[in-house]
């Protein structure tokens, strides 16, 4: 019988939980390490819609990139999130596991997956340490900022994104941070990268990039991280096969960017 703790062990091999940021809350969010697991559903966020899909689909485990909670709740109200998710988890015996910044930082994790998706080669970690946030690499050949933007829109199937910089700026070296990348802006500005591809950049951060005569491509938080579902599906499926387990895995396909451009 495969249990929640067995899946947690497989995930730890994919993205070690001890490399997660100190402020993060990766790992078991709700449930029981000894509950049996026969079916898993994977999503980006622990939402009420995802939990209801897990209940309807008779899933035993919900796996997400973003945690159910990062900051502690003072009270758990079952009529609102995250209490609503916890109530379903407890009543239906569904464990919830999240792999957040450990997946971002891991070798062959989300930043590497994102880099490969948009055609960035020869990547290394953004910072000097061996396990860090972000990646820096090069394009196959030099391209203008406009060409890079159009390529990213096509490869990520995005209808829009935000761009700072001259559209004819030559781009060779690229810095990347999936999710919210504002915390690495100083590193980008000090680096030899021509463009920074990330999400959730603020107005004054964009101004700093502009003043440095560099470029910025903000694909949005969702745009840079919804592919975590596919990454986890592929990696966990392979790990389950290697372990000799028989477990069904589904991807939750109804998530969309919470922002609508009008």
C-alpha cells in the first residue's frame, strides 16, 4: 500500500524540501502521512475548485506548486479558504502536499524547465551558490528584444506580456526567475544579462531596468509558473514508475490567470 509519506519521499528526491526558502511552507499542508494514495491530482494553487475536483475524482492526494498557507492562520474557518480546503481534506481523507521554492531552486526544477521552454541554453544558477533562485543563460543566437518577446508569447501561449526596454535592443544573455522576481532585480542589474524574464515586477523596478539601458519581460506570475503542473506530472510519473507503484495521476486543467486584461 502506497502512503502519503511514500509520495513525499519521491517528491523530496525531485525537489529536496531542505533547499526551500526559510519563509516558505513546502511539504505536507494537510492530511495524514499514513493515508493510502491511489490517485493524485496536480494543480498550481490549492483552490476550492481544485479540492472539489479532487473530491469528485476520488483523489487521495492533491499536489500543488503554491502552498495552501505561507503565513500561519489565527483561526480556521471552514466557510472560507484555507479552512474550506482543510475541511474537504479531513472529511475525504485527501492529503495536500506543496512543492514551492524547493521546486524553483532544484536542479531540473521549474527555473530549468522554464528556461528550456523558451529556448535559453547553457543555464547556471543566477547567484553564486550551487543551489539558488533563478537562472542565467544564453540564446541560441543573438536576437532583438522584439524577436525574443514574440518567441516567448508563442512558446508560452500568452496573449500579452509587459516589456521594458528598446525593442531593437540586441539580446544574447538572459536572466530568469519564475514567479515573483523583484527580489533578484539587483542581481540582474549587476550581471551581464541583457534581459530579465520574470513576473510581478513593480513600476519603480521597471524604471531601474530602463535607466540601466537593459530590458525586462514580465510574463506574469501565472504565465511563468502554470507549467509547474506539467513538470510535476512528468517527473512524478517517472518516479512512480521507477518505484514500482501503481498510481493514477491527473492534471487539473481549469486554472487560469486571475487577471483579465480589458
